[in-house]
C-alpha cells in the first residue's frame, strides 16, 4: 500500500483548459487549490474536492507547484505582479499561450522575484487532458522539470525540450504551421475534386495516405537540411516546379482558388533563380529561413 501523499498543486485560471488541468490533478489524487477571477467557474471543481483560494497570493502559497493558464502573458503579469504577491521560492509553470520572446522575458521576470519558472505549451484539447494523448511541452531548467515531472504526468505526456524558455512556444507555433499546412493542402485538393462531383469523405482516405507517406520523408529530409547538402535523390526542385505549374493551371481551369499553389511556386522559382533547381525540395529551407524583406 502506497501511503505517500500526493503533491499539493495550484491552478490559476479556470477557462476550459484550466478546468481540465485542475480536474486531472484531482483525479490523480493531488490536493488541488484553484483561483479564478470569476469564482463561479470553480464550482464544479470545488464539488469534486478542490479548494477555492480567496486570493491569488493565497493560491500560490497552497501548492508545491503552481500552474498558470490565463488569457495571455499580460494577464499573467497583472495577476502575479501585484505588490502583495510573493513569488520567492514558488515553482511556477506557465501554460499560457504566447510567443518565445514573451516566454523568455517572463522567465527573467519570475526569476528576478525568486521564483523557479518553466514555460510550457499544451498540444492538446481540454477533453484529452489527463491522458497520454495530451502532450504538454516544457522548457527551462531541467532540474526543475525533473523535480516535478511525476506530478506533471497527471496532466498527460510531460515532455522536456531544453533549457531555453522560448522552446515550448516555438514548438507550439511550429506545430500550428504543420497543422494548417496539412489542412490547407487537403482543402485545396478537396476543392479540386468537388468540381468533378467527388465529395470530401471520398477523398479523405486518399489524402490521409498521401499525408502519411510524405511524413515518412521528413527524417531523411531533415538530414539534408542539417548537413546543408541537398542531392536530388528523388526529384529535383525544377521538376517539382513544373508539377506546381500544373496544379496552378488545373485549379484555374476548374475555377478553384490558386493562391496557395502560386505562393509555393513563387518560393520555388526564387530558389531556382538562385541556382538550386538541380537540388532536392528541402533546399527551400533557405527561402523559409528569411523574410521577404531580407
């Protein structure tokens, strides 16, 4: 029989995600203190055994670690920056969405006040919190992550990225880039096929197969990018550009928006003009690695 008491935790911010986080801690047996500006959002959690703290300061004192999940970094600073808030010795894990600069600045701000600080990103939707499907990224001092990983495991798959506090935010937006790119490509293809009477449900399994196949190329392409060498082992970029032109022409011919393939081809054309036409597709990293104003 395991008589070891579970770590007490605090959750500040009870939107849908914050409620899910607190609920997962409660389910795992952690004494859980919560705080939210609108106290009624804590009602269901209190009914499940959570303690509603009367103030943010009281909430911070109650847990061995504090999760904050609020609207944005400004809201975090407003809540924790009040003159009566004591952060010294607090283990603060910020799962608020923001960018890498905000994460690094928040880490410096918290550490100057004597807090331990990890920045994080939730790669999941609220209903999956508490399951292995919920991947939660953390960046900051590894010792802080390791010290609290067993507690964080109650939320999902706790993943450590590195000491740079900005990494979780960067991984977050990189994931969004993948998500939207895959979805937009699927919508482009769906729009094309609908002109021939093929519905989205019929096309979806074919699209899944293509997406899975392309995903298998990534490790090999990553080696080319990291080595800076792009031999055309499968197809040269100038060959791909001809296929891009075909996609644009087909889209325009059937009355489908061609903005996306035109953007892709414009980037390929610039790389070809720079002398990379005989190299493989990942050479486009040079185009993605700079802004148009460069």
